[in-house]
């Protein structure tokens, strides 16, 4: 009799299985469904939505978020966080015009100046990202605290480099990264797709990708299994820095100017939001770079939809926060048993 009472009735068992399927579908297909619904709403109710200009504007605005959020996805997959991405964008954005003008290096051949303006700022941002990783691994500082250091100090470094002044420049060769076109598409959008594809392949198909997920899933077990946890963490923070530096160059190329006070401001929040809405576990161990792309598209399109239909930007921020809460709730439901 005891065994019979412990067993669930067939109807109850079927209901439990149904709920589990719904939760799994919500976790796996929630972001694509939300994006489709937003697109459908705009097609039906937003004037001039189906125009090249609208597509172009949204694609341009979302590209830098996705580039930064891809690095953030890798960091979060290891169980970390990176609050310094916006400040690293500011550092890279401050450094490039100094190189182009010769203020940092002295007079250079124009081609060499452009090449160095692309390479050195990104490498500098990568080194700062590596510094974050050292704080996390060698000194065992919690990631949120370790990256808070450069969140605060990084923008100060950029301001010191420029004396807090706006730097304007005009260099078509350098600005190609923000204003150029490849087959009619913005260069930064092509970069975005390439970076997402490469990161998705790394996570799914390489040993390093498996090590990233193992580190975030169960770090002690990963160490016992021989995963080089320290090296993995150093690598993901460095990658996050490199991608932040690249995004900083895109922003200043679009604007033809560099303002250390504004470049990347709030980017860390947009990147984390994209990761959360895209379905990556914020506790680590499971990640989807394609999901992050979808999350960024949802957030951008949601903001565009609200503004295009007369909703104030302040209210749009509240809706964005609600979307993040909903995404986290769906994750929690998907984990339930």
C-alpha cells in the first residue's frame, strides 16, 4: 500500500511531463518567439517599419552591443561577470585618435598610423581584460569586485589620456570600420555576425569551449578533471577586453569623435541584459552566443518599438528591466523539476 500511495496517478504524471515540456520550450524557444512577435507587431502597427533605413539604423545600433555581449557571454559562462567593458571601450576610443594624430607616437606614415590605431587600442583593452582575469584568479577577488576596479578607474584613465576633452578627427580609412559597407551592409554588422559565429563554434566544437562551460558548471570538479581553470578564466576576460576595445573603435568611427566621458557608458548593463534575455545562465555552466544575439536584437527592437509608438524613453527603460526579470524567471522555471 505504501508503494501505491507514493506513485503519482497517470493524470498527474502526464501533467508534470507537460509542464516540463512547456518549461523546456520556454527556455529554448522563448527568445526566438519574442523576437518574432515583436517583428510581427511592428510590421502591423509601426509606420515605415519595413524600410531599409529602419533596418539599417537598428542593425547599426545593435552591432556594438552584440560584439561586447559576446565577450560577456564567455565570461558569464565561467561563472564570472565583467563590469569594465564600457570603460575599456572608452580607453580604446581615447587611444586611437591620439595615434592617428601623432600625439602619442609622433608623425607616422598614414597607412601605418591607421594600422596602429586599429591594433594598439584593441590590444590595450585586451591587456586590461587580462588584468581583470589576474585579479579574479591569482588574488581570488570576486569577479564583480575585480571588474568594478576598472569600471571606475578605466574611464578615469581614458579621461586623463584626453584631458577630458572631445577628440574630433576625420580619417576615412580608419572610419571604414564604422561607416563602411560590405555588400550594402554596415561593416560593424558583418563583424558582429563573424564574431558571433566564431564564438558559437568555439563553445560548441572546441576543447576550450567545453572547458569554459565546465569551469562555470562546477569549478572544483573541473579542476579535478584536469581543466586548466585559471588559464580559461584569464582567456575569457582577455577576450572580453579585446571585443570591448573593438566596439570602442566602431563607436568613435561612427561619430568621427571620441568623448571619454560618454563612450561605452552603460554598455555593461546592455551586454548583461542581452546575455540574460538570450538564455545564458548567469550562474555559469550553460551559454548560448546565438541566444545573446537574439537577446540584443529583442532589447533593441523593443526599445525601437516603444519609441516609434510614442512611449517615452524612460518608460522604455522600465520595460527593458521587466524583460530581463521575465528572462531570468523563465530560466528559473526551465531549471525546475
